[in-house]
C-alpha cells in the first residue's frame, strides 16, 4: 500500500513541470501571508493615519481598479519581452508596496502604493498563468488551473486563522512578512527559471517567432470569439461580486443574526472549495469545457434563486453550497477556454484580456446595491440568476464561432494540400 501511494505521488509530480509545482507552492505561502494583511488594510490605515473612511476606501479601491488594466498590459508585455523578468519584477514591486503601507502615512504615497500593488498583482497573476500554460500540455491545463484555484483558497483559508492564533493578523508585522515572502519567492523562482531555462519571450531568440505589437492588435481587434468569452465572463463575475458584497448587506438588514449567518456562509464557501474542488474537477474532466461552464453557470443561477427564497440558516447554507459548486466548475474552465483559443505566442495577451472580466467585481456590488435599495433582496438575487444564465448565451455564441473557425481552417488546409 505504501509503495503504491509513493508511486502515485511520483506520477503526480512527474505529470507537471517543476516550475509549475513551484508556482503552486509559492501561491499557497504568499496567499497565506497576504490573507493576514490585505483584509485588514482598512483597519491598519484607520489606526495609523487620520484619513476618513471614504478616503481609505478610495485608496484601497484604486488597487483593483488599476489591476483591471494591468492584467491586459502585463500579458501583452510578457508576450513581447518574456515572462520571467516581468514576473519577478512584479513580485518585487508587490513586496515594496506591502512594506510601504507600514512606513508612510502620506495619503498620496499610500494611493501610489495601492495602485502599484494592484498593477503588480495583476501582472503576476496573468503572467504566472501564461507561464503555467506554456509549461503544461493542453489536455492537462484545466487541472493545473483548478489546482491553482485550490492553492489560492488554501492560502486564504489558513492565513487568517494562523494570524489570529499568533496574534499578528492585521498588524504591521504581517505586511512586512508578506513583503519578505514575495522577495524570497522571487529569488527561488528566479533560480528555478534559470535552471530549467523557462520564461523567455515566446519564440526564444527567433525574432520571426515573436509577436509584434501591430500583430497583437490586429488579432485581438478581430477575435470575436474572445470578445464573446470575455462578455460572458463579465456577467459571471458580476454575479459573484454581488454575492460577496451585497449579500452581506441584505442578511444584516433582514436577519437579527445576519452577520453571523454571512460569516457561516463564507466559511461554507471556503470549506466546500477545499474539500470538493479536487474530486469535482476530476469528475468534470470527462465533459467539454463549454459543458463545464454551462453547468457552473446554471448552478450559480440555482444558488441565487435559493438566496431569493431562503428564510433560515439551513436554506441559505444549502444555496451557498450549490453556488460554490458552480464557482468550482467555472473558474478553471474559463481559463482553459481562453487558453484553447489563444495563439501560443500570444497566450499572455489573451489571459490579460480575460482579466477585463474583473469589471464585474465593480458592476456586481454597484448594480446589486441599486437593485437591493429599489426592489429588495429577492428581486436582486433573481436578476443575478438571470445574468448567470444570460452569460451562457455569450459562451455558446463564442463556442459556435470557434468551432466554425476551426472547421473552415481545416477545409482550407485540405484544399491547399490538394492543390
């Protein structure tokens, strides 16, 4: 039995590139320390500065807003100049921004630091996913993206509890700890990339194989398939953004123990991901990427309908489990879907374009808040359910266009061979 387990572990290790394993492990440790610091940034700034809550909100919100642009820019630059240098630079910039939050109380510097962190984080997220795609065979990329999603959740699940146990959660020490982790991880990753000779620009030293900026713009501006997938993703992120923000407002207003209920739902969300993400994604691999996304979107819609009609703890928790099942199916499948349509030398650019879907993280809380104020929670949840279903029409249209493009390309290739 022991030898079979060891053989299985060796097979799992050999199935992925060593740098991919390193990126997974690094993600866990970096997210672990980051989850001890970032959720408490507002508290840190309120304790160490004289900024108002609105000013603190602007400073913190500037980061994700910058990140929406940074992901696309980072992807384009990594396709042009290589993944390794930009990824390492982004990690060092994140380290500097985390340390900066503890050494200054100047509002302008704090705003610059937040923007810098948002840009660097989006650079790293896009480029690291592109590098994983570069180093992983196509049939194994869905599993890699699923494992990366799990690694993020493991770090965020352990970090706050560990920080609270050690008595350092939200303190300046955790920001310095996060900065140190980024520097150490950057050093180890630099060594590994050099050892395995990975992370250079697509095409290596061959200028003809590298994409040009004009070529990138030409392909991106004409790729309707990518546009359909991004629009579908914006709608799904909008639904997820509403769940993570306005749901708490609804529960706290309508239930005397609403805050405790929301905390329990968030815990169930994280626990479901940690326990069921691996078996669920393994089971889903027998189906096409579109079928996984469709199933995920429908499950999210069912979860939203459950929120609309739930009256007690049990119903809300069951609805959250169903919603989380959809989340587990969708997130890795979306990245694998983008990877499937991306030209190999432009993988970073396409991943960056998919990052534009983070616009939904703004639209969800904003639109959800408007509907909640005007019509109440049940209507808000039902509207979000409709958006989740509507997203599937964009994915279906994109899939139809992609299949047609592949079929036309095959016919053209056969005609050229015949002539």
